[in-house]
């Protein structure tokens, strides 16, 4: 009897272990539409942390040679469309001496160009003489999140500065980006 009981238990355990639980698996799908709706044109310009450009003439020799001030990372543009960049002066140079309103440097003494390595797909037209009218200097630049430009300001012929009073002369330069 003991033998039959052990044999019955053994058979019962084998029967239980031999059975596999089979779950009923069913598949259901539900499609979801994902939209990316780009409605607004994104365009912004930012200048570097130290945007001021200083030309300093301290010796006679400096009045005889071209001088360039290069501003790496000077201008950053964010645009979701191709764009053009233009530059202009907001007004004529003014003197730090408020009584000097006529003996001033010409705007055209300053030229502006961009490092060719930072054109971002655009076409460069250097500005050889700054004016109060917008002058396009980069055309058809690529749409980019972070287009950084290295800008160089040049006074190619400073000889006209030699006759001016010893003062600081200032103008404001404005950059304009226009999406295409």
C-alpha cells in the first residue's frame, strides 16, 4: 500500500509538472497620428557678450596702415528658413566732444566682412564702405539653429583720420536678417 501511495504521488507530480499553462494571447492595435505643425517663422539675431568694436590709433605708424578688428563668434542667427544678412549704420559718427558736430570721420571708412569658414551656406558680398542704408553681405544662408559668424571690421585707409581732433568717434551698426 505504501508502494502504491508513493507511485500514485509520483504519477500525480509528473502529471502536474508535465502540463504547461497556455495563455490565450490576442493582439489589438490602435494607430495614433503624430503631427508636427510648424506655423511660425523663427528668426533671431544675438551678438556676443562683448560686441563693441574699438579701433585705437596711438602711434603715427598706425595712421599709415590698414587695421582690422576681428570678432570671433560675434553674431549668432537662429532661423528655420534660409535668410539674408544685411548691415547698416544707424547714423553718422558722433564725437565724444558734443561741440564737434562737423569734423567727423566718414561712415565709409569702415568695412565689414565675414570669415569664409562661417558663411553657413550663404554667399558673401563684403561691405567695403559702411552706409546708413542696409547692405546685404550674406545672401541665402542655410536655415540653422545656431549659425555663428566671425565678423571682421576694417579701416583700410586711416589717413583721413590724422586731421581729426583727438576724440572718440562712435556710431551704431545694426544687423538685419530677412527670411527668404
